[in-house]
C-alpha cells in the first residue's frame, strides 16, 4: 500500500510582511500501522541551510517525506529571499529567525497541531536554535551539522547562546569529518548546554556529505527515535 505523502503549498506571512513559500507534507491517510492518529498532534518544521550559499527547502524534501511516512506532518519553507519567498536574506541569519517563528505559529493555527519538533540543517541549525524559546509549542530541537567552529562563528556565533541556554530537549547530529566543526568543538560547546542533550556522530562523514540525499533516511530514523522520547 502506498505511503506517499500529500504535499500542499501555501504562503506564510511574517511579522514584518515577508511572504514565505511553504510546503506541507501530510501522511497518507491509508497508511498502515495506526501511526497517523498517534502522531497527529505533532508537526516537524525543517529549516534549510544558508540562503546565501544556495540553501533552499527542496534540500529537505527527502527528510520531510520520510518523516511524513512515519505518520507526522512535516513542513518546509524557503526563507526570505529564496525561491518564491519575498524579502532579502541576511548575512547572520537573525532576520530569518522571524521566518521560523512565523511558520511555527502558522502551523499551530492551521494544521491542528500543538507540538513542534524544530529541525535545522547546517546554517539552518543556529537560525532554528534562536527560535526555539520564542514559540511555546516547540517541544524539542534537532540540529544536523550545527556550525559551531571558529570560522563559522564569525557569522553565527551570536546564535549559540540561544540554543545552549534553552531547557528544551536537543539532539545534535554531526559527521566526525565536518569541515566547520570538530568533534572536540561540539563537545566543548555542549558541556555548557542546559536541559537534556543528545548527540549522534556519524563516523567519517563530512558536513556537505551529511546534508546530501544519501543520508536522508538515516536522518529520518534519528528524528523519529528522538520524537518518540518527547
């Protein structure tokens, strides 16, 4: 029996008037196993990599589709200045935090959900991390390749404290050969983190390799396992 998700498109407007092209991945209503009813109160909101380097929501389609096959609604969107979204991207990602907040609030108001897992990939991870405590319904956070390293911190360092001080449960997924963050840098940062923190290190994998479609199914497994504990 097919478990292909239904995909709808819509426009979400931010507090400063930017219009974001958004896609909703809905579980197939004929999916077997009863997971849709069990997981119906959840939505997984995915935040794409750095806009200025070509990041866009289509990079997260594989993960969103996989999450929906687990019975969860999933939502991707192009941040400001990307694709069909209006506005201009910012260098440090702070304007994009407003995009994440707007999409999360829209999801709660329009998708009959009351719990959000926020997932950020690459530069989307610090942006998402700065939004975690701005929306009450965000229950947990997953980072895929958070750029904690020294060079990346020039752009995104001011985001770090926002996710590290949050008491909400957090999962950090990273390849051990990530070119932006070493395992030592990741561990040093997470020592100061509040609340529950978990890590998944994937041996021998680089930053952009982890973002590629070959690892989408593994990301879905990690996300679903983490969701089941929240």
